[in-house]
């Protein structure tokens, strides 16, 4: 999926460049893009109107509710099955 941030001013671009350097040091795959490279990833970007972009191919979005539901579902599968006469297995 990925995440792309576009910049219209050199000031914003330089600020992000510093952040990208820190992100790369932390192991993220974020990188700076020229306007032309940004358009290759997202053709709707107006290359003539931006000064650059930052892109992280590993970024994505999620639904907090769906993530929570998935955690609950996984937890339920991990809990030992109830025994009708003794309660949960391992209980005394």
C-alpha cells in the first residue's frame, strides 16, 4: 500500500528530509522522491506544482475496530476450552 507525503514548499521538504533521515536510522524504508518519482507512484500528483515527496512503501492504514476484533478472536482461540463440570482447564 504505502504512504506518500507531497510538499509544495522547500521549507516543508527540508523539514521532512530531516525526519526521513531519522526514520531511516530507525530502520524504516522511508525515502525522499523527486516530483517525477512521486508521479510514477501516484499519477494524480501535479508534478509541476510540488517540490518533492516522501514515501514509505511499508506504511498502511487499518480499522481500529477490526484490529480489536481480530485480537479478541485470536485470544478466544488461545484460551483452553471450558469443561462443563470443572470450568476452565487448569482451574481448581
